[in-house]
C-alpha cells in the first residue's frame, strides 16, 4: 500500500482548518492585490498547500492523459514537489517562530527528500529540532520519517527522532517519535546491515516498544489502536517473525468454509501472501 | 505480480509447493467473486479486512506482504516479489530435493 502525499496533505488540512478559524484575521484569502503580510501565517500556509495540491492534481491529470512512455516520462520529469520546496522554505522564514512555520518546515521535509541529495530536508530537520522543538507538529514529522531512511539515510532520521524523544515537552509527540524510532530500528530500511548490527537494533527496538507500552500504553496510536496494542504486535514480529524462525502457526478458514492450518503444509515450500484486490 | 504467481503455481503444481493467500477484502462471498474474477486457483484464507486476525497477528501494515517458508516451516525470505520470489521458492525446492547434510 503506497503512502500518497496528496492524502497526507488532505489529512493535514483537516487539522489546520480549526487553527485558521481560531485566529480569525481581517485579511481574507482570495484578494490577489493584498500584500502577503496582511494574511495570517495560517492562511498563507493554507494557500500554499492549496496551490501545491492543485499543481499535483494537474500533474496526475497530465500523467493519466499521456499515452506513450515518452510522454509519461516528460510529465514525470515535471512532478511539482521539488518546485515547491523553495516556496515552503521562504514561507517558513517569513513567518519564523509561528506554529505554521514549523508546519512549513515539515512540508520541506516531505517534499525535498530527493532534492539536492536531501539537503533542504536536512536543513529543515535541523530547524525543527532546534527552534521548533516545542511544536505539536513534530508528531507529524515523526510519521514522515518512518519511510525516509532510503532517501535521507538512517542516521538523519534516527538522530532527529532521538532528539525529539529527549526534548519535546509533549507526551503525544514523544510517544510518536519513540514508536517511529523503534519501527525504523526493527526493520532497518534504507541500509544494508550486518547480522550483528541488525540484532542489536532489534534489541533496542524491543526495549523502546516495551517502554512505550509501559509509559504510553493507553494512549491513542492512530487508527483506533493504543500504543500497548501496537507495541504488542511489533514485539511479536521481532520475537516470532524473523528470518530463520519457525513461522508461528495459525488456523483459518478458506473461501469454501474449510478450516486449515499453516502447519498442514509442513513438508512443502509455502509462500504466504497477505493481499487484497484494491 | 498476479500473472507471475499464476504461472508459478501452474508450473510447480507437481512439486511440494503451495501459495496461500491471506485475503483482506471481506467475507467469503466477496472473496469468492474476487478469486473468480482474477482466475485465482490457490487457497485463500478469509481474513475479513486489513484489520483481520491474521494481518493483526503477523503485524501486516502494507499489502502485499510476503513470507516464504521452507519445508520445515522456517521463515526464509520476506517481501520478495516476482522473480525474487520465484528464485526464493526454487532455492527452497532444491533443498527439499537434496537436503543439506
């Protein structure tokens, strides 16, 4: 299942709309003659995100309409994320010190992982962990980093998360950062690791999940699950689902209503394929 | 993915090999229709949804997630697809034919 950025964008907008309303300003959007500084930081960020989303819609439409591989390549080369990096960066500078500035820096992280070797994203990580360490938006940053190891490197992702765990004053942000760090340690995405290093990282992941269940167990981890439940699932994966371990048996029912167990297939090579038709 | 799986299942039908789908689309009736539509012949467990009991126990949060298990029941590969999955299966079938001493 791919994580599409437009979906994240919409989820994020749903969060920011109440903020915009809460800080009602006499300046209204949609008046192109008005200088930008008249608008609230919230409104300026929202307007920029809307422009990004519109550019992406246009990009998807052009991509769908492209007929040949050459045409698709030409459209793909103009994917709009990179072009918006300087705009989010400039906005973050212009409204420095505000909550929307922290969110603009997170947009830089989101959009620039493959721009200039990730340099803008790394600059943004530095800003967020120094000037904006108190921001509640750092929970969103943690989510962004779970799969960023491929592009930004594990060190940048893990270093950022460790700083957030240590320095954020917000429990929800600490918990999300600790969960994400443990997930990265457990899966080791983005780096070839020696067997020893992988074992050591999984051991640290286990400590972090156990600590998470102890300190934040009853709190919401998203998708209606608690951190205790999420920790339990991940600990099961670390303890029972690693390469070289006997697969945990399960009993289930097939499409004809017949019960069967994985262990019924002992003596055969088995591919277990978790899938859906979507 | 699917065409390659079908071809592999057909080619290995006389070998000690099984592909087991763990399907997250819905109840048995729903899944039967999906299997018919896609001409899928191999066994599928009905897990009900992406939050089904097997997906939950095996900590699956991306689909497809694939584990390749040897004849002794040991997990040997994960997240291999297409040619990499075939290579994994063939390597493990070779072990069955000529067990390591």
